[in-house]
C-alpha cells in the first residue's frame, strides 16, 4: 500500500511538471516567433528603404549616389538592430528552456 501511494505521488508530480514544461515550451516558442517577426519586419522595412533609394538614384542619375549610400547604410542599420533584438529574444527562449530542463532534472526522484 505504501508503494502504491508513493507511486501515485510520483506519477501526479510528473504530470504536473509535464504541464509546466508545456507552458514553458509555449513561452519559449512565442519568444522565438517574436524574434522571427522582428527579423521579417526589419527586412521588409530595410528593403523598402533600399527600393526608395534606388528610385531616387534612377531619377537623378548618379548625382544622388551619396543619398543612396546613406539610405542603404540606414537600411543595414535597421537590419543590424533587428538582428540584435531577435538574438536577445532567442537567448531568452533558450534561458526559459534551460530553466525548465534544470528544474525538471531536480524534481526527478
């Protein structure tokens, strides 16, 4: 009887930790999805900036080469900033998963 009670406690504890793991995974996945959205949005913004710069350059011939170069540098800056933000979000997702793995490992009897 005592072994059965102990077994029931272990099984219920594992099922509770499984629920927690699911929530943790969902949170980590949401952070990674957010990182992907940041990258996609920044790429779209930077592409639009570069397209505008190309149109200005085509209208003014090569007189606007400096303006085009500045626009391209700004576009790259947008991409770089988004990449840093996305990397930070992915690092947070990894940390969430690591904490979950560590807490699960310590809960196991």
